[in-house]
C-alpha cells in the first residue's frame, strides 16, 4: 500500500490531501482526505513554520510512519533550489524518505496539473505567471516566468496590493489630500473596526513576528475592493482595472518569450475564486486588449463549480511519471 501526501502551500492558505492508494493505476484515486490550513509562504514562515504545519498534518491525518508516504508539495516563496532544499531537510528531519519527496514552488505544482506544458497564472496575496513549453524539435523543456517577486513589490498585482491601494486612497481622504468620492474610505474603517485611520500605523509597520498575520489582514481587503467595485465605485474599479492590466501583462510576456503558437492558460488563486472574481477578473482577463491576437485557451482550476482539483491533478501527473 502506498500513501500520497499532496501539499499546495500558498500565501493565504494551505491545501492538503492525503490519498490512500492501493495499486496505483491511472486515475484510480480513492479514499482521500482533505484539510485546509493557514498561510505557508516559505519566505515568511521559514523552517519553523513548515515544521509547525507538518506536525499538525501528521497529527490530523494520523500519519505514524511518514517514511511510507510519497510527498508532492508546492510552496509559495520556494522558487529557488536553495529554499526547496531547506524544505526537504525539514521533511527528512520529520521522518520522510528523501527519495519519496518532490518539493517545488506553488506555480510549478500547478504546471504539473496541466501536463507541464502551458501557462499558469496564480493570483492570490501576490501573483506569478509561469510557463513551460516542450520543444517539438527535440523534446527539451523551456521555462519563463513573470512576477513572483513577492507580494510587497508594487509591480506585483494581487490581493495585498489591492488592499494597500484601498488604504492609500482612504488615508488621502482622511488627510483631505484627495477629494474624489469613494465608498472605500468607509469600508476600510469598517474592515479594521476603527474610527481614525491614523490608528493603522502599527499595522503598516509590524514587528517581525506579526508580519504573516498583517499580510493576511491587508490582503483580505481585496474582497472589500472587489465588492465595492461591483457596486460601481469608480476608485475601486480603477484599482481592479490596474490589477487586470498587470495580470494580462504577465501572461503576454510569458507567452511571447516561450514562442507559443497556442497555449492553455490555467487560472488559480484566491482573487479569481472570490465571488466577484468571475465578473470582475476572469471574464475581463479572457478578453483583455493586451492579449488580443494571442491564441490562448483559458481554464480555471479549483475556482468554479466543476473545476478539476489542481492538487489532485498535479499528484496524479507526478506519480504516474515518477513512480509507476
């Protein structure tokens, strides 16, 4: 009997599946369990955060002999080989067999779910667009990315930047530096449960131990921005349009560098999964002027009802090629 542990560790949440496999063949997955945990971006949680996560996983899934389980895991913030190596060490220290570990980034994990050939775009706390192409001439694999430099980067469209833009716009109104009306001013104060935005200063300059919690709180404002834009607020709509431009630009850049004639573009992440995401982000992105003339086939993963579970698809792909 072979067990498989699949991990999709993002900046907002971590999805875990534990699959009990008996004679793994094709799509014969059965008896799998799933749980959701908090954010696990490696940049912010580090080795200790990974240990805490895995201790909870071992307990919750009643995994007594970790060495018997294969692990297919993608971590936000783990795009470099050095960080992936550090994560492997944590798993080994907890009893997992190094030969049964596949540790990569969250974006690379998503690529596996579409057959490791195409473009994926993750938009959550931050964003990253990653593409791979199998060259028809000799079968070599080429890869390019856009974004993925960290949610604090002002060039990184995502929930955190949307939240910060809402805060900046509200601060200007509070200071009487901006006269343009926006519902966001009231919504931001309601979100943080404060009367004066000057009380936000400690949040904007958190101590080290609070950074993960603060990033999650600010990124949570993205939902407020999307709701406000849906209601027709012009300032919020501007912020959403800027986000769309950034995401479309990432897709365009990766598509052109890979030299695709046509490509799948798989969309994933908390921004797209928002109840307002379909109308404000997904459909407008599919017809965005930046992407006009490009032969793209969009699909969503783990967002719409009926979508394939990208973590299960990634595990299937890896196991079928590395184990069977």
